C-alpha cells in the first residue's frame, strides 16, 4: 500500500494527489454542464471524503443545498481547514453526517441530485443494493454513480479498500432496474477509467 496514495493525508487518502483537482473539475462539469444541475438544486454527495469536488459544489450551490455523507470525519475536517475555510462553511451552511451505512435517508429530506463517485468501486453487492434502494426513496431527479466494469462480479461481503472491485455491466443495470430505476451509461471520462451511470425514476 503506497503512502503517496493511501497515507493519512486528506488528499492522498482518496486517490493520487496529482489528480485531485482534475477529479474535482471532472465531477463538477458533469453535473453542472452535462446534467444541468442548477444552483437551487439539493445535492447529496455520498462518500464526500476530503471535499475534492464538494468544495466546488459548495461554492456553486445556494446555502443549505450541499449535503455530505462520509464515515471518516477527519477527512472533512481537514478539508475544511486546508481547502474550504470556515468562512465558506458559515456562508453556505453545508450539512454533514458521519456514518458508513449508506443510509441516504439520514438527512430526512429529498435530493435533486445524488452523487456516488467511486463508492460502488469498493462496495459489496449488498452495499450497492442498499444504496440504490435508499436513493430510490430520497431522489427527485438524478442519481449519478461510478463503478469499475469487468467480466465478473465482486463477491466480497464487506467494503474493499484501498483495493477496488468490479461488476459486470448487466449486473449493475439489473440491480438498478430492481430498485425501480431507469438507467443509462453516461459517455463521460473518468480519471481512473470507471464507468459513469445515471439512474432516474
């Protein structure tokens, strides 16, 4: 396990630090340009981590519109201290929940957009299904997520990190349909080669 990628640093813990800013811009452009998220939408960032993209969404969205779900509180706290600043937090009033159970209903409100970037690339099958079911209950418009497509399905029963897992495209589409979604692949680049998907009611 490389210290550069997975050391206890808010940037490197979530990926290679030299691509940290590109990963942020990539997510921001997808939601705001390609999928037309507007500043009055409510966004739930699942696994918001070190606010790599969260800091951009926070600035863009109106106050009280950005929500982050993250099991590692220290990542968010260090990102606020080193990247975001308490002034922006006070102005934009983001809401965070520190939990790893993928219970998207923990905020008690619906969301126009839900983003789960590089969550299913580490999740066990039951975690993917739980996240999809939770998203179905709180989603208004679009659930956008990534995963690694492969020829076999991950069979682990627990979260896999820092290693990644893959699923067959037909498996992922099938789970989305079982959860009650219409689903499509998004033709959008990803720095790690993951596939972008959009699920809608």
